[in-house]
C-alpha cells in the first residue's frame, strides 16, 4: 500500500488543517485502484493532494483518515506530437509537461500559476486556467479524456484520445472542477496546441475600470485576437493593462501597430510594447494575487461588469493589508488577494461583495483563507440552483461520502 | 438494429389523456392520428422507425413543464426532438412515447454583444443565429452541415460539430448555460452567462447527453466576433494519400486552420454531378479555411499553399469572390445529399481517428469495401480526423444492405482500434449504441449511467438510447445527510 507515514501524521498529510492518520503515494494506476478498493473495505475518508498549490480551495473537510499523494504518478503514458494529444498520469507537473511539449514545438494552452508544482490532475480537479484562457479556454476545454479511480476501486474511463468525440456522456467535463469529490483522477488526456512563433506584450497604464472595459471592446472591434488581456489595479485605483498578441511573427508584427494606435488603449500615455524581460515581469506580477497572500478570492462576473465589481470589492480591498486586484478582461474573472488584519471586518466585506456578485448573477469563491476567516465564511456561498442534481451525482459516485467530505459546494 | 425499432405497433393513448395534453398546448399542437404520426417516426436516419404515441408541440417553458409533469404521472417515456436532422436516431421515438417537439419555441430572448452572450429558445435554427448577428459583426461558431434547419436544442443534445470546429471548438465550448426541465417537471439552471458557476459542471454533462437528461427550454450561447479575414483554398491531389500528407504538414507547421475538409474521388464525383463542372476530376480534394487577422492570414494562407504543393498538389484554387467561396463550401456541405446520384441508399459513419493515421485508415477502408463488395465514398473533417465514410448500397439488391451494414460496422471498429472514437459529432443515439461496448468497458458505461441517473433516476427521457443495452438506475446506496440550507428550506430542487 506504500504507506509513507502512520501516526503521528506529518503536517503535510492534512488538508486545510484537517489531519489524516495515514498517507499513501501510489505509483501506478493499478496501485491507485488497489488502494481505493482497500480504503473502501475499511471505509476510509480520503483526501487527494497533487502539487498542493490549490489546497486552499473549498471548505475544510469534515474529517480525513488518509491522504493520497499523486506525485508519484508522473509517467507520460502516450504522446503523439503529430496528433497534438498527450496522455499523462495525474501527478505530472504542468512545468514538466510544458517542457516536454516544447521540445516538439507545442504546449498546453493552460498557463496557470505554480507551473513547477501544480499537477495536471490537480489542475483538472480545480478547473485550472491562466491568462491565456482568453484564447485556449480553461483546462476543462482541453481535457479530452480522463481515467477515474472510483470509490469502489474500479477504474472508469471517459472521453477519448482524439480531439473530436461525442461517444457517451461527457465524464471529463463533470470531473473537471469536482475537487476530488467524485474519484481519483489518475490519468488525463489533453489537447495540445502549436507554440506561437512570437509573443508580444503591450502595456498601458492609468485606465479606470470603465476604461479597461472600453479597451477590451476596442480590441475586439479591431478584430485583434489577443491571447491574454489582464488588468492590474494599482494603489491609485488605476489599472495597468497588459495585452498579449501571439502567433506567427509576420502576423504579430503587422497587428502590433494597429493595437498601438487604438485610442481606447491610451491611458496616461500611449501603450508601449514591452521588451521580453519587462513582459515576463508584467505577467509574473499579474500572477501574484493568485499565488501570494493568505486571503485569495475570485470574483466571477460578466466582462463589462468591471466597474460594478470594483465597487463590490472596494471595502474588501480596504480591509486587507496589501490588497490587490487583477481582472481577466475578456473573461470577466477577477482575483482579490491580501492579508486580513481584522478578520471580522474582512468577513463583513466578503459577505457584502458576495451578495452583490450573486445578485448580479456572478459568484465570489475562496481560493485561500486563514482559518479565522474560514470559520465565518463558506468557501462557495449558497448552494447553486441545480444543487439537488449535484447532490444526486455525488451520492452515486461516492455513496458513503468518503472523498474529500464536506470540501465541495454545499457540503458535498 | 433496424429491425428492433421498426414496425412496432402501439396501443393508442386514451382519449382522456390526449385531451389533457390538448388542454395544455392546444388541440392544434397535439398530434395523435396515426397517419399524421408517420412524419415523426424517424429523424434523419430513415431506416430506423418507430411510431410515437403522441406528438406535443409546446410554445413555452411553462407548457413544457406541464406536459412533462403530465407525461410523468401517466408513465409515458419522453423523447425530445428539435428539427429532426440528427443522423444517429437520437430523436427516434420509442414505443408509445410522448415526442416533445420544440420547434415552436424559437424566440431569441436577448443578445448582449459586449459580453458575447445570447439567450435563445431551443427551437431556434442554428444558422438563423448567425444571420441575426451578422450585421453587428458577430456569429455563432458551431456550423453543422445541417445549420440551415437544425435547432440549437438539438445541437446541445448532440454536442454538434461542423467543419469549423477544428479551431473554434464544438457546441460544448459555445454553450455557457441552459435551463432544463427534469422528469418530475422541476426546472433547473445549469451554468449561465457568467463563467465557472460553482459546483459540478452540469452544463458540460448536459451538452451531448442526447436528450436523456431532460428538456432544454433555454440556452445561453457564447457568440464570436468575425475574424478580420478568411481565406479559402481548394487544393486537388492525385489521391487521398497526398492530401492526407498535406494535412499532416500543415498541422505540423503550427497552422491551425479554421477548417480542413477532405473529399475522395467518389465524393467529388457525386458533388460534381450536382454542382457541375467546376469540380475537378481528381483523386482527392482539400477544402480549407484559414482565418484570423490579416497579417496572420497572409502568412498562413501562403504557407498552407506551399505545403499543399510540397505534398504533391496538382492545382490550387483560391476563390476570387464571396460567391465563389460559398459555392466551394456548398459543394462540400451538399456531399451527403449528392450521394443520392450515385446510389439509392447509403450508411453514413462518423468515426474519428488520430489524424496522423488518415492515409492508413483510408487504405484499410477501401480494402474493407472491396471485401464486402460495396462502394465507400469519403468526405470528412480531416483536421480533426473525423471521418464520414458513406457506405453505398442498393436496398433492392438481395443481401446488399446487410453487406453494407457489416462493412460499416467494421469501419467503426477500425476507428476504435486505431485509438479513435465511434462518433465525432453525430452522436450515439440508437444507431451506434451497439458499438459503445467496443470503446468503453462495462465499468465505464456504468459510471456514465450514474451521470445520467443523477438527472433522470427513472430513465424517463429517451430510454434505450446511447447505451448498448437498456439500463435502469437502481437504488442509490448509502444514505444522504441533507445540507443545513436544505433543511432550513433555503434550497431544493429547482
């Protein structure tokens, strides 16, 4: 069974402060299946950890008997570069996959933060994405197939290994974003894309929230097709906007002047094309609200709702130490991060932001929070409209409620 | 397969029950006379037929809810139907069912161009959406060949594709949310205009579920801005081998064309017999769109042309105007119907293979055709390896239909054994249900069934489809502890 620890549990064999007495590191699909079958006999409550970079997502489990680490599941099962499809075990990190794909002039269009530690299985479990979602979609959109070890230890496959496939129910879609609550994601099949020949980043600053929206709309009107459009809110309540054009050199070079001439992209000064180093630094800065700070939440809304979103989260930003906000402008997804000084004040601000978002049809979700905040603030908010169906789904996949119990939406 | 569904007779529904459906939707929207029901016996897969008990055509979500509730209490199975253009028997009635036709629900509810969202009722015709959006410079990306008549509700059920899905994705990538009426008449909202609704991606489960989960009464779509420019290229080749190599070279060069379609000699001959002499007499044709910004496209169109020549293209044709481009695409999209000129009957397959294996698989297919003594034409989405072999036969020739069926089945198995799929865009329906076991294990199918049963525990919707053998849901194991918000009455089904 590859137990790596028994009591006392190491601090790493815990999820959101909930410790598990046992920890396992299965190194193959068969070992996962055997582990889950034995866990079923013993009725163990299981938590699953990939790279550990998104462990703050969701609510603390109601209790865990064992933690399963997927990091030894790191084989590339199949890679056919000519088909731009790769099958990997769940514990392979995003960074290693990208390095391998790069050798063949390809990449996975998912530029989620923490590439060196985040695993593909973990990214699927949380529905991961980065700024390039604007072009490639999130990982769920690139997930062609999945191998799931069920709670009873049986191995189920869904989807396929080709980019186009409608045979049977779309198990991969349901598994994506399910936070380890339906089974162990053991293998994933992903669609890759060709690496662009050239990537160019353009930066402008001094936009207000509606200016960011206008810039996003102007890019679209001009039929430029940026792969990322991200706005970073500065201390002066003004936004810096980064726009990335990627593709063949000739195309990017010919599109660049059109972008630079758009009046809507003119903030304090005309937009500028960043040198490679400055561009890398911009995108790194844009990732920090997704990686640093003890409190991180995301706000989902419509792309044009940025001015409203800003109003919703202003009290929260004020209540946080070092509060920051970034906005994926074409997607309508924002990330707020900071360190809560006075947790009660922060919780009040979170509650008011969440109700405003929910009222407008959006949501506010917790990516990370200190326990003082968690104690008073649910990671997901009120159960969604179709919760009754979700509950049925969980019940059928995990009838004893042993997988990540209580961590997912509505206590599932 | 055909025999199992065909020629079943069913006892007519009681007059009282029919009257209650008439009360809901109006007498003119209830069809129950045997001669009128004939029109609803099949979808676009005409060799499978079954007479429904009753056809009901509701006009609104509320009418759907009432109809579903009544059908539920009467114990009638429900088969939803859009425009009936499906090619796998997804909208084929089951014996004595209530066939729920959604073609009267064709309102465009609202359009939000700035957020690239649009809400429509399920009966809205696919192409009408793009027509409506075109003056503003937007369109709806998935473009099945039946776009002129197929409905969005049907597209959701089948996760429809189309020629341009290689770059832009399938229906599942363009449906953000849906309103769904469940078997007991409750209404749930899945996903929505805002991305990443919390909880399981039930929207993702719905798209492609072939009418087995409920009745879709509203869909939220993602709409796209026109690319700055599109270039179309038609390249002719001595055979499908050179054309297949051209596809491989283009994809390997990093170009992601909006579409690359291939037709073999027989398919071209069929199209020429309908469209006329502009279609060349060659062994294979590639029809390709590259789109994007002008700067990008000038490069990719040029490069793709070079690669076609490098792979052995005989001739490259570039349309000089929109009319010529439309004619090229009309030729491709009319290929299925044009087959009628070559053969009185045909079976369409929809298998997918890894695109690097196109040349090998096409050779295998022609070997199979020879073995079974039938002709097979190929017209397909080469960029994503989605084949559409058309197995031609004459039903009036003794045993020819059977040989065509056997050949067709072996082609499906060939796709699966090549690492592909039994269906890329037409769906499983009833037509391919028997092949599901070739691709999925018993455990895989059982797990899929859990998904289905979470929505429809009594399998009231479209029973007998998708799975190779009928499946019930059974009782759930374990016991459920309700969430506090449910106990307090804050939440519930719907």
